[in-house]
């Protein structure tokens, strides 16, 4: 995960070519083993137990390790050991830069220091990025006291779901508050009840999300592709509603909507956008609150 | 093996469900895009089983369930929903739903559920 962020910076300042960046990210995709497979291979869980945890994970916004601990299949320390074995993304990235003779360790450290300054990252932020833990990474990009907690919670949940269903090398940028947002491609779903929210995923990145969820290639972003993105949003909203119901909040999901013409979403200051990049394609997550939005 | 009617407004969900059902040896007799269409196709085909999405335009799944069960009390209907829709599920149970499938779909769960219902 760290390589996706730091690598993009190195590409932006001309240290890495686009091709080198893509290659390193692609290679790192194969360096992380699925937790269930790892646990079974290590003889810590049976295949049936791993399947059971995967099924629970499909209905609950929780990590594999947390569910396995809850079920009594793994201990805290076993999960810790397995996480380490999954692969240290920072070291893998550094190793790739050195092995390809792109940078020395000293040069990497020099660029890393500059990167921290440019992005206004603290040492803790960099540690979070190095950890590959999405629960630690997302707060870096939603750190704005004016953003409501429900929006931050929703984005964290959607980020976890993108990693689970779409791509574990997704890169996020900082959240923005907007009054209007225009896109040719919008997949969306609203909910009513104790929380009234508009959730949209917009832009060219819809193609990759639609393809990943439907497990089908789409020649272009058409209604079938956006239907798949709508279903992906539906899954996210279901997980969110499930979490909210534990706090006694009731959420009703409305039928999804899609837009394939240039469309503008307007809001009275209650619209938030967080850009996410999947294999170089940008998809903007849009959240509008409290019914103060319109779509033309 | 059963003749099954899929009622879901999402083409993606219909496609995934069709794949799971056909892989298990069942026949998808038809597909409907909303509750009203689902009711009409139920009357036409009298399938062994219906998978019924809850959140749909025109007529939602709970309403369609009530309409079908009102006219055909022996109809077997599995409701399909995203997680976190407990109140809709309770309403559907009261109205005679046979079972629930939660999205995202789990092929093993769906096939064993259908086997136990039929």
C-alpha cells in the first residue's frame, strides 16, 4: 500500500516513469497472501473454518483476523504473526526500487523526507501508510474537523470494501467539501431513515469497479457497467446500515440510480468528495448529507 | 431440480444469481425487473421457487411477496437483500418469506438453502 502512495510521488517528480511505477505496483500485487489461505497453510485453521469466516465477512464489515479471533479459531498473537507473514509492503517497495537500480537506500530516505514535507505527513502518518492498515490510512485523508463523523465512517467502510472486492492497491487523496460536482458517469444510491445520505461513485474508475464486482469485462462505461457499480454501492450501504443498526439507527435503502450523460450534483455545502485511484483510473466517492442535494 | 424465477432490478445480480442456480442444476425459468413484473411472471409460470430482491422500483419485493402469497399461499419465495435491512426482513418473514439471501451472494449458502426448502 505504501508503494502506491510514495511511488506516485516519485512518479510525479520524475524519479519513476509511469511504466516503472505500474510494474512495481503490479509486482507487489502478488506479494500478499490471503489471510485465510495463510492460516490454513500454517495449520492454524481448517478449510471449513476459513470458509465460515469468509461467509461471515461477506455479511459483516470486519476483518478476517478479527472474526477468526471472535470465533475462537485464532488468538491475537497468531493473527499478528500471520499479518507479518502477509508481506511488509514498505520493505517490498524499497526492495523493488533497489533491485531495479532505480534508487539507493540513502536516496530513498532523502525522497521520503521530502515526500513527508510536501504532503504535510507526520511521522505517524508515514507509519500508517507503511502499515498497509486501511483503518489507519483513511483518517489521514479525511482529517478535517468540519467533516461529519458519519461521512468519515462511511468512507472508511467503503475503502475496506473496495480493497475486498475491487483492488487492494487503491490509492486515496484528501477529502474535499464541494458545492457542485459534474461527471459523465454516476452510479448512486440514497438512503432515508435516521441518516439521509446520497452515495455516488463517479468517473472513469467506474469501469474497473463495475468489472471487478460483476467479474465481467465491459467495453465501455455503459448501463450494465454502472448497474454493477450500483450493486457494489448497495453492498457498501448494506454493511453501513448493518453497522448503524447496532447503534439502533434504522436506514432504508432506495433503488439505485445511474447517469450516463453529463450530470451535475449540487449541494448547500454538505457534499464531500474523496478521490480514489484504481490502476491509474480515478473514481470519486461523493457523499451528500441531509437531503440538501439536487441532480441535474 | 427446480424451476426458479429471479426477481431483481439489477442486471448484475440477476446474472450472478442465474450462474449460481444453473451451476447447481436448476432452471431459471424467467427473470423480472420489479415486483409487479415478478407477480405477473409468477402467475404465468407458477415456478417452484422465486428469488425476490427487496429494494426495487415500481413495486418492492416485500409488496410483491405479499401479493403472490395472497393469491398463492403455497408459493416458496426467498428474499434477497443487502445486509442491514432487518426491519424489511421481519416484515417479509411475517408475510411468509421462506428464507433470506444476503448480498454479496454465497453460492454454497444459496444452493443448500434451496435444497432445504424444496
